C-alpha cells in the first residue's frame, strides 16, 4: 500500500468518524434572578393581523387559546365552554358549545385524525390514582370503559357535530400523535400495584403496542417519582420527524430524529435552583412531605417545556417546583432574557406578544388571539402610525371592542 493511499484512507476514516459522532451538548446558562431585559422588537418581526368576521353573540373571552388546523382557526373559549371555528381568511364558520359534555372534559386537537377530541373522567365515578392504574392494567376488560367519556368533532364534516366515541387505550395512556402511524406516551407514575418494576419515561406505540422505550425507571419505588404523577414533554419542530424531548427533574433537552435520541441542550442553573443529589436517592415519606418539599423549594428545577429552537433565538418555558417562567435565549450573545422583562414598544403597536398565555406555534409561526379594542386604542392615540392594510377595512367597519382578531408573527432570523 502506498503512502498516498494510506493518507487517503485515514482522511476518509476521520471524515466518517466526524459524521457519526454525536453533536456537542450546547449549554444555556440561566440565572433566574438576573435574566436580561430588552424591547420586544429585538425578538419579533413579520407581524400579520388576521381580522375575524364579527358575529353578534361572539366575543373573545378572557381565557381563550387558538388552535391552527389545516383549514381552520379554532378558538377555545374555556369559560363559556365553546369553540369558535373560523376559516383561514377570517370568515366565521360555526360556534359549537360543549357544555352538555360536562365538567372537566376539554377539547384537544388530534392532527392525525383531524378531529377535536374531548376525553376525560366520567363524573359519576371518583377515581383515585390507584384506581386509574388498576384500570390501565386491566383495560381489555370492557367494563372499565364506563369510567371515561369521549366525544369527537370531525373537522372534515362541516356540520361540526359533537359525536360520542368509544375510549381507546391510547386515550387513557394520554398517547399523542408522533409521526406516520406512531403515537408517543410520556406519562410517569409509581405504584406497588405493578408486578414488573421496569418501565420507561418515554415510549412509542403503534396500534396500541409498545415499539420502543427510553429512559428506564423503577415504576414501583423510583425516589424522584414517588407521590406525584409526571409527564415527558414532546415538542415538534419546523422539520418533519424531528422533535425535542424534555423530562421531569432533568436539565437536558434531547433532540429526537425519528426514533434516534441524542442530548441537544443543557440548561445550566445556579446551585440554588438545582435539585440536591439526595432528591434522586432518598425517598420522601408520603405525599404531604412531597407537597411540602415542592412548596419550600419553589424555584428549583422541575422541567423544561415548549422548547422552540429558531435560527437566532430559543424560546422555552422553564418549570420550577412551584413556579413557571418563559425565557428567550439569544444564541449569538449567549444571553437569556425573561419574557416578563421584555417590553412591547410602539413599533409593534404596544402589543404584548410574548406573554405566557394563549400562544400557539405552528411551524415557525406564532399565533395569539387579541381583542381588537386594544389595537383601536393604540391607533387613536398614535395618529401618525399607519394602519396595516389587512386592518384598514376592518377598523372602518367600527367593530366592537371585544371582537377577536388573530396575530401571526415570527421570531427574528
């Protein structure tokens, strides 16, 4: 073998190793007491207003959230127990009341089936955590279905009728659509009812059958999960088949490409916000001790949620043991900002678009509902600011202050 050939082989081998080596874990340093502040216009652009057709008996309630489907905007009105269906151009389609379904059952969108699903406990039965585990272990017994209720709205049916449906195993497992024909499940609990101690924090299912499990734990007596039910968080990205996975009491954000999992980011917290080593090894005595520990250590790490990785920024929700905060991390400067400290400004109509309620993301776009009255008030006080074209005719129609609009925007690239 010649020296040139040897060199070529070594070069190719080194390139192969670099291509298969895991990406370096990127660290996000977060100091909750010293998170930065700045103007909102530093983080957001591409604002677009989508005025919604005014209906006499329809107004935007205080607690409303928008769901973006293939053909519709769905506004969920939690207080009045109704969903408002609008076409993508803002035309009003339907108001559907779900009061008759009963308490404690709320709508969720299933992307795979294109349905609004209502699933929850039958109020005629008071189930304890132990009862729910017994039902899961014996789900094939048809009598167990009476403990739950399920209804659907098929968004492909323009009647938008609420129809009764049969609860399935995926429903009680709180499995969610993952990709292709797979569902994911991240519900975590412990109980002496389990005969086999092995379980996984995150699991993938196909046709109600387990395909793959990640992060094994002892589901009988794992110290960190005793006396409290937990969930793994699964967040979609702008790219198909790529998700971010976050776990309870873990500072690592995992990147998942199809079913391959690697650490992506680590949230580095000060010692005062980090869990002590004893939390993972020394079991608490009972639920009261557990609740007291959470209250007394309210700003210690619980879990990362809603992790969105954009080219320039990372937007995420940090869950502490007894508190929550939204943050934005700027990659170029390695600076973390607390969303509460980010101030809206007149270049963006003084609208607060990064607050921590009612925001929905679809791909690289964020959506938020807004009462038009606040926008009208801004333009009345700022006559020199031009009204966006998509709002001109809507404002001239003199809509009521409670009429809803949708605001679409992006994080800056």
